[in-house]
């Protein structure tokens, strides 16, 4: 499944963004979904994962600042709430179902003064 990421933008440090990951007809509650960040010239890095039971895991650099959750009402999306953003959070963010080889277009996040 090819997901559609959205919600990126240009923000200042300590501000917030919420990224969305959506795919019409996809049952997000039954899937393991991960978010990755890629900086130009570097490999994609894992950021966070949510499993069917709702448990989440985060890379150390975003713990306490990022929150990954599902749209429980619609089951049509997952969201990555990013608070207290830092310049090092800058990059293109992608969501992917565990085991998939498909990538969407990503959402660009720039954190800068």
C-alpha cells in the first residue's frame, strides 16, 4: 500500500506540527505502521512505530516530544504529533506498513529560525 503523508511545513524551534499518514480503505488498526525521517544525502532513519494494540515505540531523540497515534474514529489514518521541534528534526518524513517496500511522497518538515 502506498500511503499519503501530509502536514509538513516550515516551523520555528519549539513549535509543533502534526503529520498524517492516510490510505483510503486501509485498516490501520490491523497494521504495524512506522515513520521514518530522511535528510538529503543520508539513509532513512526510523522515528516511531505503532502496533495493532496501540503500543508505540520511539527513537531516543524524539521521546517525550513526538506522539504516534491512530484516528480511532475513522481507522483511516495515523498521526505523528511533533511538539517542541528542533532543527535536527528537519527532513522528509515517510510512513510505511511493516514489511512493505512501497514508499509515499513524504512530508517535508523544516525547523529553522
